[in-house]
C-alpha cells in the first residue's frame, strides 16, 4: 500500500481543482495509522470540500476502503489556507467597561 493511498488522493484532487500545480500532499505514518494532509489554493477549497462537505466525505470513505483492504487506518486532513474565508476571526475579548455596562440594570 506504500504511497498508493497518496497517489489516489493526488489523482482525485488534481482532477477536481483549477490549480493542480498548487496541490501539496504530505503522508505520515505513526502508531495511529496513516495521515494524508492536503493543501490547495484557497480558490479551490470549495471544490475540494464540496457542498456540505460531500466531496471530502467521499474521499475519506474511499480512503477507509483502501485502508481496510491493506489493514491500515487512513485519515485525511485538509489544511485551510491562510486568509481563507472559512477561517473564523479570532474572538475579541470585551473590555472591562463594556462588561460593567452590561451588568448595570
């Protein structure tokens, strides 16, 4: 199975995205199994994730099948690019005055 799971993901992702040259994959093996990490151009994130995450779920399901066939656990992680729309802004902490004002009845 060595690297066949990675080749599978690379083939699928490069066929889906508009910028296949910006696809970066990493494969790590540890006691938990195999972890395949994907980085794509931020413009391609929607294509990789799919509506309601359907594309990513499908890829994960197929990787589970590949892993089961080879007695390995294969996980798939999509790293969100810096500055992409999906990242929630860091929550701001309220200042003391606004908290005190909220407490006044």
